């Protein structure tokens, strides 16, 4: 089963094209600066797909990351 829908991939693709053109902006309503980072462009494309209700996994929360990091730290101490 696919993690992302095909149409979500197209949203990411369009965000990458806008980044390459230099028209992709960050921040709410595109009021921030021009996006130069590839990772940031992908994140914007995914969040746009999420807003449209397409099949995209939920954002990873800081809580889960911290939990994982703590477990890893405990495992390395043993």
C-alpha cells in the first residue's frame, strides 16, 4: 500500500518546479522569503497536499522524535 497518493506527488512536483523558477515562497500565504532548500520545497508541497485532503502521512511530532531519541540513548548506555 502506498504511503502517498499520486496526486500528492504531483503537488510536491509543482512545488519543486516553483522553487526552480524562484516563485516558491515560505510562510503563511507565501509572505516569507524565497525558498532555496530542496527539503523545504518538498515539505511545502506535502503540506499543500495535506490541506487539500490528499493521502499524505501525518507530520512527525517532536514528542515522537524525542521518545525515539531517548530510547536510543538508553539502548546505547547498556
